């Protein structure tokens, strides 16, 4: 059979012969969508090689502390779409948001009330507290909360040699009534890395590279589906234009400045510190 522009796609698909039906399905869809893209855009040889070189540069930027492909997926809205399709939640369960490229496993398990801030200039002191429950409100004791965030400089600890190892990262377990609380610093908005190919792409298409102030969480408990999420400062200037499209209305929070000396003492905060409350809902497996 002679290969033509019209029959090429079907011929390529016909070569798929894996014993794994799901692999065949995924590859067929990938091939058909890529071929449709080429037919629609009709890239020149120069444009095609520019694209090849761009993807090469993305891969070369990846290392053990930075994942540029995740960053690319995030900034194209692909991660949010994938997460939404894979994590449909009932009412009362916390919505997912992007993991991001700076999560690290192995954060220290700390007692409730401890601070994950280990640096001298991390930011303004803040208490985070709330509860973990099932969607029906049943408290979940012993839920593990893996929390991490950037310092006020806009850098996560693996990006910044001036921060202590595993700074602003910690894990906590809820008490018998599902409550948690810990100390950290009030998050600030920051630019995602702009020194690599993702930054070049954002510049080229006229987009900014800022994320609104947020704190990341992975919350898990036996017998429940874990949730990867974040909550966001509702007053942040970038909350309606997050560079990675991770903001959802249910994840907006109000940071309250603590001005009453008695409340500050109760929270073990200086006057002018901050308090934020957020309750997490975990869907039963």
C-alpha cells in the first residue's frame, strides 16, 4: 500500500500491537492528535526544529531539585485538567490543586504546634490551624498533613543555598478530634522559575510568571483518598491570574492579623503575626 497524507495516520495506528490494551489506546490517541495538530498548523521545517530544540531544553533543565516538564505542564493548564478529571470529589471533600515542581519527600514528622520555619528571614510568623474530617463531618484522627511552602524571598529551600535543609517543610498528625495546628510564615506571591525554557515561553506569549501566595499540602489518612492541594491568600493580586491555573474558589482563605495581645500570647505569636484557618475534607476510599 502506498503511504499518503490521507492514510498515514491509520497506517501508523495499525502498527500498534501491545498486549496492554490501555497502552494501545493511549498511543492511538496520541498519534491521532499529533497528526491532527500537524495537519492544522502545518509547521515549517524551521518551526518543527524549534519545537524539537525547545523540548530538548526542557529536558536538559530537569534535575533532582527541579522538574521543568512539570512546570511546563502546569503553565499550559494540563496538570490542572488532568487532576480535575482524576479527582472528582463529593461535596465536603477538599478540591485538588497542582503538586508543583518543588515537593520533596521525607519531611520531618513534627509535634502539633511546632514550626516548620527553620530560617532566620523566612517571613512573618503565622499559625495555621483547622480540622480534617470526612465529607459528612466525622473527624479523622491521625491524618497526616505534609505541608511545604516558599519563603518570603519567593524561593523554596532547594532553590536557595541560604535556607536550611528542608526549610518550610513538615508533617503533622491530627489529634483524636481531627484538629491540627502548626507555625510557619505568612506566604507571599512569587515568580515561578523564569530562567529556563518555560520562562521563555511565558515571555514569548505575553504572560506573567507569578503565583499568588499559597501553602501546599498533601493530606492522607487510612481508609481515605489522599488529597494534593493548596490554599491561597484571597487578597493576593495574582489570585485571578495564577501562572499555573491552580486557584479554586473553595481554596481561598483569609489571613487574619493578630493585633490583640491576649490572642497573640495564646497562639504564641508576636503582636502583628498572622492566623489562618482551613478545614480539609477527605473522601473515603
